[in-house]
């Protein structure tokens, strides 16, 4: 299937630079981090001078730690709610609806959605503080209940809504391109046969874009599972009620200096990501 | 007819949903009494001049541009090459390798990897080096970039390349003159994506760039506090606005020239 | 390709194997006679950002002055200032990484509370080991208790940078409206709660703000739990043991319960990510009656010109009072009133190439003239008695702290385990504010404490 005439040797040459960079700056530190996960290494204190290998103790402690299991549950909720359901659905809906809209309006909407994705994380956190804070927050003012502290009383809901706002752009882009590749003749046929929008999507569109749905879902799930931005909004609070895994790892590594423990948790996060990827692979194989 | 109205209502709601939070960036920088909420500002330009007076505000933006430009170019070029090769040639273990790298990138972008990265950079003598930091950032982004670009490249019709080869084109020419132009929107998208990611990266520049005159805007934004840790809201909104402008400008530029899509839009 | 990758990995491994090597040990007089020196000072201050005044002082006064002094002795000195403006944890991580790998500045500013951890990790060494002779007349000007900030395990590691004290700040205007006196000085916790009850009658006013919860981090411990705990008679660490779920701690948690369950405080505020900032803003808007904070609040938060939540009428509207013990005489050491203090320390990096010169620089930084210059006309508690006597004359609040608070204050134990204990204390208050009973929260605290420091270290 080598239509480009590259040949294996040249192909390897093309891939080599990327692999060297990745090998040095990604694989090596990542493996080293995983090694730290089996020690009791700390940044300061006596364990910093003489770290001991503790084997799987860190992993066992993590699994037994209620903070960790809490975090896993919250992360799963976060990924399912904001990525798998939220961004996917909104991204697809926008891609579908915007096909039939005037170009000016379409560009405006797309532009705003993309802006939400491009703005830097710290800036976006401030924007959402302005929306969700008590007393002066926009949402409270609009709904007439300024005394509600959204981030404190509904932390996970706020985070899910925030992440949908933040990340829909990628899904929207992907689905727009995918929909453009659906043969218009089939859509025309469906319309002539009186199919409703839902039926058209289910029977005509979905089979064509199934691979894209899976790719999109995999990427946004991985990105959301590793997203640190919730820390900027709720700092994991109140009382650990929005402490997703990246936030927990950050707090263990930086605030408590427990690098060994944090690395072990990174390993477990990796395993979780692996599980997601395996599910994706299984579904992809089934398609072929 | 009802469907049309429903469609437009939905779009209006979505429009409001996305636009309202951004209004803070339009009002707070020019507000004499900025707060953590949206309010009609007491118009003033004092915050803007205070920000420009900050000794490192503009320097940090320039640093960000340099750092992110290097990281983005490295990522895009290497990812395009690798994605093309991986798409066209069946290297054994390619899929496995790609997934493995994608997963490992999640470990390295987390905070637990900071000691290994720091010590590694120290040994390589790359502390306090913009180039070194850019390489680390690029390394973290490459797996995802290759993953996405490979999908693009897969979608570029092979008939083009085969035709080109029939006409005697060398592989380099095939890549440069045939494939890239078709895949250009995708490459442009990755370019913007990589730039945006690098632009927001705080931890790596913070650890690896010691001299405050070399630090990018992402780090500086986190330093705009007073001694007790209270946010200095007269400077933060303006700086946030300045911080956001380059990425927006880049997106507008790329979108105008190349279109911001995932496929070339050419029928197979 | 796979083989090249493996080789590449091995090569890098080999390279990096040397990287966890030991930092250099040298004698204390190395390079003592050097004619060209470079010294770097690292501080968590940045021009235009955190501690801008300190950064300004270092860059524009200290460095030129010291360079001149060295020139007069025939030594060409290049002094560099490595600025940082990050959050405390981020800065600490950076310093720790530097010290671990044998790098970092020659003089490093750290929070006094980190001294123990760094010392136990071997990342800093006692001054005598690094420099040799540390005789200096400046020591006479630094009170014994303040010197303790720079000591660990009985050895001196550095010179303290100043100190502070915690008091109760109250809004005199709200007090007038509630019928409370302008020269209020409570003598027990009950007095404070009573004042709170009177303030509760005012519309839109939160009577008391006692930091609680995990969102505020160390601010909860320092401006909440520890002053209250000191008021029950025993410090958090005594005779080698950390206080567990003692009656004193349960009383403290009970106090929290009475404040946050009884409508005297705002529980939601304690849980917000930026709750502390907001509490400052609310106080400046006359919506909080009483707030427990350090003199930092007076100097930098409600300060009329440059404060982050400035109050134009600060000097007439803001009052201060000593933090009372639970009951008269029930405080640590039998005191009626208590307080907590902290501060930064400057240490010398054991890997410095110029130990003698670094010590000279350190002495210069702490000379009376330099310390006075660092204040840039403002008033602040410095580490030197002679400077304090001069500069605090114009500021009644700081004079109050220097004269009334410093003699009765306590410091946190600078041990490696302290951050974990602090986290457990914060969690206990978070539990109470969230509705758990003080007994439950105390029991959970004890469990967390045992897990963190080991059963044998809990008293």
C-alpha cells in the first residue's frame, strides 16, 4: 500500500527525528517518573536524601486512599459528562445545524466557539470566576439568585459546564469536516423519503462518521482526564468535592512534596487512560 | 418552519453561552474598580498604563512568542513528516507505538514528572535555555500531533501520489507538492493547536527558565499577586487581554489563509 | 529502528546516571581571597509583582551599594538577583530542585517554616559548617525569639528577614452601629462570640471571619486554628509530640462550630477557591465585623493608597485587639492573650563557591542601614530592634504589634512533618464547617495525624 514510494528506510528516516525528540524528552522522563512511583521519594525532608524503593506500596496505598478513589470517581464523572456526552453532542449539533445557516452567522458562531478553546487556561479561569462568583457573578445576576455560590454548591456541575464551553471547538471542527465527506446524494434521498433529522443522522450519517466519532471521543477523553484547569477554578474544593486526578496529583506533588506517591498515582492515571484507549481500539476493530 | 425557528433559537442560545463569559475581557481591563464579576466599568485607561509600566510585561509576551514559535514549528514539521511516513508505510508495531506514546504524554505533562525533566535538562545543560524548554514542550505534544495528522494523511487520496510518481516525481516532491497542499488545512490546524498549547504552558517554563527576563507570559500572569497572595486585579485583566491577543490573531490569520478544517475538502 | 531507540535510551541513561551525584563539599575558606566574585541571591519577589518593594530594594539599592563596597576593597563583584513571583508552593519546589541538584543561588530566601524540611534533607547546612565563624554584632539586635526562625535542632542556619504578629481587626463603624465600644478588647472567646451576636443584627454583615477549610491553605492554620489552639494552653508541638484529638483541639473545633453553625460566620466563603481574597474585599466594604489576620492585613490589604482592598478611612475605621485565650489565663504559658508569628529566613547555599563573601553579603543585607532602606519609608516589623524603634514610631498599629504582640507570640515548629499536620488541621476545620460534629472531626484528625507522622509522635 505504499503509494508514496517512500520505502521502509526512508519512512524510518522521516519518523526518526520525531522519535528522537520523543525518546529523550518524553519517554525517558516518563519512565523515570514511573520508577519514582515505586520509591518513597519526597522533595524535602529525610526521604529526599535517602529514598527507598517501596515497590508497590504507593500503588496499594493509593487504591486504599479514600481521596484517591474519590478522585477517580470524580474524574470519570468529569470525562463522561463534559467530554463523552457534552462536547461530543454539542460539537455534533453545531456541526449539523451550522451547515444550513448563512455563512456570516456560521463564521461568527464558529469563531466564538474556537475563541473559547484558544484562550489560555488562566485567562479562561478568570472569565468563569466572573460568571460564577457570588454577589457579582453574571450567572447569579441573570438568574436572580446572586447569593448562590455556584462553584461551592455545585462544583462538579460548574466544572462540567465549564469544560463543555472550553473544549467543544475540537469536536465541532472534526464533525464539520466529517459531515462534509458524507455523500450529499444519500442525504438528499433521505430527505425525499421524508426521514426526520434524527433518522437521517442515525441511518445515513452515522455509518460514515463512526470512525471519526471514536477518534474524537478518544482524544477528548484523554485530554479531559488529564486536564489541570479545574484546579484554577475550585482548587479541588470545596472539601475535595471537585478534586479530579490531575488536581490530586498536583497537590500531592507540590503541596505535600510526596513525589513518590504522586508518581504512583500518575501511573494509575496512565492505566486508566490505557483502559479508555483499549475500549476504543476494540470498537474500532469491530468496525473494520 | 418551526424547525427553522427552533434551529435559530438553539444557535442563539449557544451564541450567548459562548459570548457572555468573554465579556469580562472587554470590560475589566478598562474598569477603575475591577472585580471578579461583570459590571459596567468606570472607564479608565489607568490599568493599561500600569500594565505597560510593569518591567516585564512586554518582555514576557515577546518571550512567549519566541518560545511558542520554536515549539510549534518543531512539532508541526516533525509531526507532519512522521505522520506521512506512518500513514503510507506499514512499519511493524506502528499502531502500538503510537498509542503508547499518546499515553506516556499524559504522564510527562503532569506535575509528577517535574523532577526527572528538571534533572534531565540540567544534565543536558539546557536549563535557562528557550530552545531547550521549547524542545521539551514539543516532545510532550508530538504524540497527539502525529496521531491527529496521521488521520489527515490517511484521508488524502493515494491516487494523487500514484499519479505524481507515474510522472517521475521523487518522494520528497510528492510530499511537498502533492500531499502537503491537500493536507494543508490539517497541518494549519495542528499548527494553531500546538501554538495554543505551548502558549498556556506554565510549569515547564517556570522550572526551566530561571531568569525573569526570559520567562514567558504564562509564568508572569501567575506572579501578578502581592506578598500575601492577593490578586492584583488592576493589572491581571489587561495582561490577560494582551496575553490572549497573539493566539487570536494567529487563529484569524490561519483561518483566513488556509481555512480551519480537518480535511482538504477534495472529493476522493 | 528499535535498536537505535534502545541505544539512545541507554546513552541518555548513562548520561543521567551521573546526575543524581552528590553536590560538592569544600572547605569554608574556599576562594576567600578571590578578586572577582559572582553572587546570586534568590528571592520570591518580582519587580512589578510579588513583593515588588523587596525586589526594588535588592535591584536598585543593595546590589549597587554592595558592589561599590567590594570595589573599595579591590574586589570586582557581580551580584545577580534571581527574581520569582510565584505562589509559595511553586517557589518552594523550585528551591528544592535547585538545592538537590547542587545549583541555586548563593543566598536563598525561604519561609522559616521550610527550614526543618530542607535541613533534614541535607539540602542546607548549619551556618557554622558552611561559613565557619559567624560572629556578628547584628545578632544582638535580633530578639531571641525571632532568631529562632532561623534555627533548627539548636543550630543556626540563616538570618531571619523580619517577623509579624496576628491580631483581631475590627470595623469601628460597624461596632458603633451595633453598640460596641471603639476600644474593644475581648478577654475570652465568649467575649468575641458575644460581639458577633450583636453584629449579627446588622443587615448584610457577616459578624466574624475565622479562616477555615482547605481552600485557604496555610492561612487557615496560621490565622485560624493555631491562634485558637494557643488559647487553650498547649502549642501544636510539645516534647517531641504533635497534639492529637486533645480537649484543647476539640474546644477549638467547637469554637468553629459555634461560629459557622450559629450564623456568626459565612461557611460558604471558607469553601470558595478565592475565599480569602473575597473576605478581604468584604471587610473593606464594611461587610465583615471582625477578622483575624497578621499585620500584613493592615500594611498591604486595607492600606489606603496601594492596598489590594484599600480603605480610604483605614486609620479611623479599623481597630485592632489582642487575640484572647479561651478564658483569661488559659493560653500557652498561662497567658491571657496569644498570637502566632512567622517570617522568612535567608540561608547560604552549602554549594556556594564563595562562602566567606556570601556571609559578608548576608551581614550587609541585615545591617541597620540596609534594613531601613528596604522599608522605603513604609512601616513594617523588621528583624532588628534598633530599626524597629526608629521606623515604627509613626504607625500605632505596628507599634502595638512590636510592643504588645511580639512578647507573647509563638512560632510554628519548623519540622519536615509540619505541612502534613497543617493539612490535617485544615481538613478538620473543613469538616466542621461542612457540618460534622467537632468530636467526629477531631477523631478523623487524629487518624490523619497518625497516618502522617506515625503513632509514636502523636501526644
